[in-house]
């Protein structure tokens, strides 16, 4: 992701008087007592983001978008596995009107408090969800999706554009256009079916599941993402696009969608997507997804680029360096996803270091020179990259620049590039399509190198002051 700052959101837990009565009901044969799922996962910066008591395995989203009115009608079919006996569970949803909901085909009572949506099935004990049970919830909703403003006044969620709309989700924006478990620790597969006015294109993640179908004045696009994806990486771009499809060696589909107004200026860099992906695969391990590509919209459609899974988004023609950065996120952030928002430096530090490596190998600028430039930049020393002071700081300079410096110091400690790149490839292999924390990373590096790097972590990852450049 390019530099941006998220906003904390307030979400009150749904009132539970009916649930309390339900819990007093006597157990029936084969029934379970159950309890409400938590209304947040206690992320250090967004404690109410995400929900407890279940893990989502698949989202099937069916959306009908009216760009002129900036409204949508949606149906979200959520397949999940209960991780406890549940009498109710929560979903994150900002704005929009819930018209109905079912759980396992039975009508569900819906309570709403802020961004928290609580679903409760029949109060009968035998109707509650058992731990380990896979269940399906269906939520039908409509309205005008919200634009969410972050603490630094950047915008996410649903962004109207001159010819359509754009949905971007880091860190909280995805709850503006579909209900879900919106924390990076809960990844799932996705299918999106999106209907838009004829003449417009709807672009999302993954691969297109069949050709577009036009009936009268509406066209439907279907997108399939088989690999697990955190919801903040889901995207939808509706508008006029020039699209191209090709196939890389190894069968990876390359799909690009570029606004006609910036197509000519974007062509050269966007055409390098296969080259950049292949170069990064050499350094970071096999490309982790079945598709790649890019979405390039107009410069004023968003204030930042974002590593939306398989198909990064760019506001206007990207530079090669920015393309390298966002594509590196396909390994660092998208496949290996942070356990919590405190672990953002694992995304941004490694993606920034990918830029340094590209400069080193393609433009003869040693990574040591990039390190020294970052070292002299006072902005990189505002706080330790592994411990941002607030939600407003999780995408600030130290997470990028000082995070990359940590990676370079690891490279120096290893003192052998063959072993260093094997270390990176091993990391993406071990945590492929999983979540990982800073503690997972530091333990992995020490185990693989056989070194005690506690002084490195203390000074460069957690230290409050700038250490000596050679220390």
C-alpha cells in the first residue's frame, strides 16, 4: 500500500436481552447451550474490527450497482465454521440497510448497533450452532455505500468516480460494501457476481468465471478468487476500462483494466507486470496466486495505490517502482497476511525492500545506498516499526523505511545473498496463504540462521532511538 493512515471506528456491541432469555432455555436432546460470538477480535488498534466465534471460509457476493445513483443491492452468502457453540454471532457492516437474514435457511433476528450486525436464529436451544459445524448465513441488503475517512483524511470504502465507483478496503473499508468478518486474521475464498449498466465493466480479484452476460441494458460479470483473501484486499472497480488478458509461463492469468483516459500513459509500465512478477518470484518464491494484473483508474479517483489481491490498484499511471512495491505485496501481505494491524511492517518493510532490490539489480543502485538514504530521513525514526503508537500511525514512514532497514540488517547479518534469498523464499513458503505475526517472523529468522538476533530486534525493530548505522 502507498502511504496512508486508517481511522479508528467506533462500534457498540449489540444489546442482548433476548439472547439472555434464550440462554435460560433448558437444554434439549442433541442441543447446545451456546453463547454469543465476540463483537471484536481485540486488535491492538481496531478492537471492534472482526468478530469471534467463527471463521469464514467463503463469501459469495451478488451485487447490482447503480453508478448514477451510487447505490447497490446486495446478497452476501457467508459460509463459516463455528469455533464455539453459538447462540448468535456478529458481522461488520457500515451503513446500508439490512432487509433480511437467514442462518442455515432459517430466518434470523437482526440487531444493529453502529457497525455491528448481530444475527440470532430461533431461540430454541436445538437451533444453535455447534462448535465445529459449518453453516451458511445469507444477508440481503441495499443502500448507498459509505465513504470512510481515515485519520489522515484519506478515503476508503466506497469511492464514487466520474464513470462508476471504486471499493478499497485497507484497513476498515470493506465493511462499507459487504457484511463480513473484517479483520485480516480471517481469510476466505470469494465469488463476486456484479451487475452494472451496459457499457461499463466490473473488475474484481481473481479470475473471470466465464464471459460477461448482457441482458437488455445490464451486464453481469463474475469473478472467482480460490485462494484465501483478507477482506481488506477485496476490491471492486466499476467504470469504463480497456482490458487485456494474457497468460504467463506457468499458467498464471494476467488481466489488466485501465481507464481509457490514462491508457496511453500507463501502457509501458502496465505491460511490465509479467516481468516484475517473474523477477519477484525468483527472489521471493513461486507466485502465490492463479491470477495477476492491475487496475489503473484516474489520478483523482483515490489518493493512494493499494495491493488489492492479484490485481493491485493504481490511481493514474504507476511508476515501475510503485508497481514493484504493490506486486511484492502479493507475497508480503496478501499471501502471508499480518496476524494483526500491529504487524503492518511485515507488509510494508518487505515491499519497500523489494524496491531497493529492484534498484540494485536493474539500476545499479546498491541496497546499502537506499539504506543510508532511509537512515538519514528523520521521518523514519518517529517510532519503532513493530510498535506504532496508534491506529493513525500504522501506515506512517517508519513502517516502510525503517521496516526495510530491518530487512537490510538481516541481510547483513546473514552475510550471504544466496542464504538471504533462501530465507525470504522459506518465509513465504512456510506461511503461504496464512497469517503471521512479528513474533513468528523473528523466531523464523533466528531458527533458520542459527543466530541470536535479539540485539538487532531491540535496536532496529523495537528501539525508540536511532542506533548507529553500523551497529
